[in-house]
C-alpha cells in the first residue's frame, strides 16, 4: 500500500528542486563571468564574484532542508556540470563557423575556456563548498540555535579558502603578485558583503523541515 507524502514532504521537495536549480545556475553563471576581470570602484574584480557567494547560501539552504549527504551531492554535481560546460564550450569554439556567420572570433574570445582560470575556479568551488559543508554540519551538531551563525561561520571560513585557491591558481606567476593580492582582497570583500546580505535567506526553510542528516 502506497503512503501519501506528508504535507511537509510535499512542500519541501519542490523547494529543494528550486534551491538545487538556483545553486547550479549560479555556479555556472559565476564560472562564465569569472573569465572577465572588471574594474569596480578602482579595484580589479573578477565578474563572477558578485553572483558566486549566492551558491554558499543556497548550499546552506539545501543542507538545512535535505541534510549533509544532499549538500555534498549537489556540490559534486555542480562540479561535474561545470567541467562538462567548459569542455562543451571549448569544443563548440573549435568547430569551424558557417561561412555567413561572422562572430567566430568573438565567440572564441569570450566563451572558449581560459583553462587555467576555469580549472582554478572549479577546484576552488569544490574544496571551499565541501569545507563549508563540514563547518555547517559541525555547527549544527553543537547547537541548532542562531541559524544566522551557522551561515556566517561556515562562509567566514570557507570563502577565504575559495578565494586563495582561485586567485593563486588563476593568476599566480602570470600577473604581478601585487595585482594578485589586490584581486584577492577585492574579491574577498565583495564575497563577504554578498554573503552577509544573503544570510537571512536561511530562514526561508522552516525549522520543522530541518533534516536530521546534518
């Protein structure tokens, strides 16, 4: 005899799908945008920085709703999708253009992966988001109070790791170290601000939906 899902399950499953979609979409958008280094308020900032911190908050929401295993799964899934995206865009850029399509050079210049930047970005995402998962889980095991605290602490420790891996992997030994340090500080400041702004989103998941798999 089939059992009908309880109302909380009926509510949380569509929400989990939404969160997973936003997480993976933000990861992909951040990876593409990070190919450009923009000048913001006089500072060099990779343009994926403004969207990327959302992924940490989305990961936290998935963790709260579905548990640690689901959070790890979505991190690994996003990593695989980003690797596939980079390979597919590279392959698309290598295909000769139709004679009447004049944008081959532009497509190649913008979307063909800069492999050092792409791989540094993907590695930084993988390591930092898995670290975020462990810190979040540790916090919840100790106390389920102060939901904002679990988000801020996990992000506070994971974001510098992400930033360090990305900046050194993408720009170390190719740009002057003063420029790399400037990119590191500017990116980190933007990520911390975006993370702090997004922290209240953890309350979108009612406590009654919180998974015991922490």
